[in-house]
C-alpha cells in the first residue's frame, strides 16, 4: 500500500465534460491520413472528444509494423486543424514526449511495456516536468501492482496532476477466453490506494477480440471505472496491427448505445439507505465466515499434531483432490462458479499446509536449541 497522498485533477477538466464517462477511441495505429480522416469525421458526429492513435508501436518481434512515427504525428497535427478533437498517443521515451508535444498531441499514455521499467518511466517523468499535458499510465504486462503504483507515482512526483490509470489486463500462462487476463482485483486495489485517480478500462486489449468488447466495457462501468479506451478502425480486418480487437467504425456508435453509463449518485438518500442495509447484512455474514475459518484453523492444528505424532506427511494428495472435487460440487449446487470455489479452497489449503508445516517444524527447532 502506497503512503503517497495523491490529489489529481478531475478528468472532466481535461476530457470531454459532456460525456457520461471519459471516452477515448480510435485505431490501434495511425496508418494513413485517409484512415484518420474517416475516424475523426465519425467521432465528430458521435461527439467523441478524445481520439487515440498509436504512432510508435512496440512490437514483440522485429520486422513487423512498428508505426509511422513522426510522419503520423504530422497527419495528426493536420487533423487537429480540421476538427475540434483532442489526440492521444503512446510515448515510450523522452524523445517521443518531445516529438509528440511539438506536434500538439493533447494526451500521452505510457504502454504496458514501458510501465514495467522504472528507469524508463523516470526518464519520461523527468521529460514531463513543467508540462500540463494529461498522462495515462497503463498497467505493466505482468500482474504487479507495485510497478503500476510506482510508475504513477513517478509521473505524479514531477508535478503532473492531469493523470489517470489505464487497466489493459495482464499476461498469463493460464488458459483464458481473454487476450490479457483482467484480474479486476488489482485495478480495484489501485483505485483504493489512489481514490482520486481516474481509472480507465482498455477492453480491447483485455478482450483481444471485438465480440467481447461490449461485455468487458460493461463490466468495467459496473465496477465504477471512470472511462473506456476502445480501439476502432474503418476496416479492422485490414488493420496493420491488432486487427481482431478493433471494432468497425460503423459499429462503434451501436456499442456505445448498448452500454449502461447511468449510476446512482452518492447524494441519493434512498439508494444510500438500501445499500447500507445490504452492506450491514454482508458484514454479519463476513463475521460468521471469520468465526468458521477460526474453528477450521483449530481443527487443522489438531490434524497437524496428529500427523506429527504418527509421522505422516503434511500434504496428502488424495485428500486434497477429494476436497477440491467435493467443494466444487457443493458450490455448483448453490450456483457458485467452479473457478470461484476452487480459488477459495486453494487459498484455504495453502494456509492449512503452512499451519501444519509450522507444527511439524516445532520439534526440529527445539532439538536444534
């Protein structure tokens, strides 16, 4: 948990104040002046205030499309002269910052590959000192809350107060329907650490396929995220990067119309009263859960003592498989997902192993003394 008290500007002071949430959209990459013109025209009709377009694309493998660089910045600068729209792009070095600002780019973001390197983040932060440009910080590739917090703090510490975090999901070796696992709890913990920091979801990178972007976007809004960054393209199947996760431009308005943006306001007395009643019930249930876990711990300790007396190993694979299968079945019968129950019991089992191992080692430690 960070001890930094962060106070940043409300996003409406640098975004589009008329939007129900901060909306940033546009192609993964700026590919041509014609492509950008199509997007800007469409966004103007929808009232979208911030258009994203990558000009430097950090690719995993060489010899793939890595963006048009300064040439694309010139296209974006010309676009700003034609439309009342703000432009956002990714930067990965102080040189990128200088070039982007010299071409009038309105919003900068640090990508996942940049956030993972504190040295690079600090160099970029130093180059931003004294500027008033809004900066978005995407989460690092791997699920490391400390790296994300640290990158945000480095940018904030040089005086940037127009600041936001972007949740784009995390790499994982586990099989998943997502391109990048959302691991929502990490983003929620970040928001708990920095309550005033706007939190934006990038459903395109989480989903990895356009058919899931609505689902992920709505989940983020339901969790109280402040905005969305969505990739759109006039002809996504021919896009030079991330084709599968970009929404066709003509379908973008339909997606927005399907999203539920309206939320209860904190000054709604009836809403607060009902919410507090439900939360009070949850508090009572949680107290009961803690009591049950305490009783379970006492039994685990007795089992640990019995295993030590009878020279039995702590980990019993057959028993663990039995617990996992039976508890999963019990959960299914109550409408609880397999993943949820198994996640809980893996944590419970890890703690049981820790307790029993500690008991086993007590005798060894006494002998050493």
